[in-house]
């Protein structure tokens, strides 16, 4: 699975950095004393589709088909099942 790491500062809607490797992202976070979350995203696949494929969505089977047709749900879907790390002032918390 090809993937990238995206860093989001706390309470900000857009990523401020996207990296091909975890160590590159962590070096940048440390160098800039950043606080936020670094999350691994698969390439060429939305988070909702990834969660369904990996069965980490916690949606009842009878609701899954309905939810998959709702743009606001699919477009805003997030899951703590993605590999992710929290940082405070550049240090992994």
C-alpha cells in the first residue's frame, strides 16, 4: 500500500505538511517544535473506502450502504484506526 503522512496542527482544517516517510515528517515536526497530529493516509483511496476495506468503520451492515451514498458522510469520514501520532512542541506525546 502506497501512503503519505499528513500533519495537522491542532484545531486547523488543512494539513500543513505531507511527507512520503515517517522519519521525514518527524524531523520537520521536531525542527519546528510543532503541536498536532501526524496521520498516515493511503494513496488513491478515501478514508471511508479504506475503513470499509479494512473493516474498521463500526457501521452496522444495514447502515453501510446508506452511509456510502451520503457525500457529507463520506467526505467528512475520519477514523482513529489510521496509524497516527500526537506531538507537543515537536515531541511525540
